[in-house]
C-alpha cells in the first residue's frame, strides 16, 4: 500500500518522536504504520528526516551530543522493526557502499558509530570494519564489497601513519573506483587536500559531501 493521506500525520509524528528521542513512541508509531500497510521504505524515510534534522542541528551547534544519542536510539529501535521488510523489498536503485572504520592504532569509536547511523539513515550501505583497523583490512573489504567509499575515522595523531598507508593501499587495489573520506580530531582539510581525499567535519557534513560528489 502507498503512503495514503491518512498516514501522513502518523509519519510526521514518527519523525518528531525520533527528533525528540522518544524511542517508545517511535516504536509505537512504526508498529502502527506497519499495521496500516505503509511501505517500510516510507517509514524509514520519515525516521531518516528526523535523524538528519538533529544531525544538522548538531553541526550548527543548535543541538548537542546527548540529543543526537537519544535520537539515534529511537531511530535504531524503529529501524529494527522494519529491517526485515527493508531487506526483503526490491532495492530502489543502487545504494552507495561505504566501508567505515577507525584506523589502526586508534580505538575511538563514538564518532565512527554516529557516522554509521547517519549514513544508514541516508540509505548508504555501511560495512563497519570496527576500530584499530589495518590498512589491508580497509582495502580488502573495499574490494570484496566493490565499495564506492572508504571512510576512516582518525582521532589520535599516531593514527595518521596508518591513515596514509590506508589511502595508498586502497588506491593500489581500487584505483579511483573508491573515494576516501576522513574525519576526527587528528584530521584536517589541509591533510585531505594534500592526500587528494575528502575531509568531513562531522557526520552531517559527510552526508552532504558524499551526496554532492556522487550527485545523488
Ligand atoms: C572520548 C575520548 C576517549 C575515550 C574513547 C571512548 C570510545 N569508545 O571512543 C577513551 C577514554 C577510551 C579515550 C582514549 C584515548 N584517547 Co581519547 N578522546 C576522547 C575525546 C574526549 C572525545 C572523542 C569523541 O568521542 N568525541 C565525540 C564524537 C562524536 O566526535 P568525533 O569522534 O570527533 O566524531 C565526529 C567528527 O569528528 C566526525 N568524524 C569522525 N570520524 C569520522 C569519519 C568519517 C568517515 C566522517 C565522515 C566523519 C567523521 O563525525 C563525528 C560525528 O559528527 C577526544 C577529544 C576530541 N576533541 O576529540 C579525546 C582524544 C581524541 N583522545 C586523545 C588521546 C591521546 C587518547 C589516548 C591515547 C589516551 C591515553 N594516553 O591512553 C587513548 C587512545 C588510545 C588509542 N590508541 O586509541 C587525544 C588525541 C590527541 C592526539 N593528537 O593524538 C584527544 C584529542 C584528547 C586530547 N585533547 O588530548 N579517549
């Protein structure tokens, strides 16, 4: 069944519950929408609008990390309900594939996990390779999944050695088929331009830059 006018207020309420991080409400609205026969993708789109809204507020310093964390929690709980239906539905066009991890020598994962949720909310297909990830693992995973992007989170300065090797190795195995994006305390726009890759100041910036590079 399509969206249908009568589901619009419910979709709007779902979006707002995600924005406000009211996960019990989000779960209830998702269940209501599912029982009305609304397509899983339509439900996902409503939640994604909420996630991106809070991501944008964080980027503009109108919201702070705790707000984003509860928003993500509501999103993840709602997503869990519709995930089987999303996987079963015929895919709508090609999704961008992103291999995402924190570089070798670095165990920080909060930023990476936020990026992952924001990317999933943006309908990118994310392959999370974890933390302390060797260059070879990033590159091999990019080959295995035919990745459009490799995303490297790098917060500690010693991680930059590994980041450079990752860039090199991904290029060796993937040429220009895979673009590389970076973020985190140890990275900078200057480093990205030196390496010919893309710097993202936060997850929201990442979504926008990816969309503009791939003209989605
Ligand atoms: C929390 C924290 C920790 C926690 C990590 C918990 C965890 N599970 O991640 C703990 C206490 C374990 C920790 C450990 C250490 N930490 Co620490 N840590 C921090 C702190 C305070 C916050 C990081 C964080 O989570 N921020 C919140 C998230 C949401 O922000 P974020 O990571 O920046 O991510 C956002 C953006 O940067 C961007 N982004 C990030 N990655 C990516 C990737 C892509 C692809 C994209 C698109 C975007 C993107 O999007 C994210 C969301 O919007 C930072 C300070 C700082 N300013 O970063 C220090 C900091 C990173 N830590 C630091 C250090 C030194 C360490 C230790 C080495 C300390 C020690 N001596 O043991 C160890 C690390 C050991 C190791 N080998 O990794 C230093 C690094 C300094 C440097 N230049 O090397 C910092 C900068 C603190 C400081 N000022 O000294 N740390």
